C-alpha cells in the first residue's frame, strides 16, 4: 500500500514538472495577437489579416 502512495507522489511530481514546462508555451499560444495598425487608414486591425476598414471602400 505504501508503494502505491509513493508511486502516486512521484507521478504527481512528474506531472507538475511537465505542467511547468508546458505552461509558458500554452499561455503564449492562447495570448491575444497584438493589434496591428493599418498603414493605409491608420485603424486597428485586430484580426491580423486584410484590413476590414479598407475593404469597405472607404480607403
Ligand atoms: Zn485599413
């Protein structure tokens, strides 16, 4: 019974180590992309693709 407890503790420790190693990468992936400023109309393009304001025909 004691062996199972020790094994469980080791397993948890390994999981914690992996969690610490993986956490920063995951947080970086889930982070919101930086808002880009359109060079043509100088509005914020949050999607990061073609500017939605310029495609409306205003630019
Ligand atoms: Zn634009």
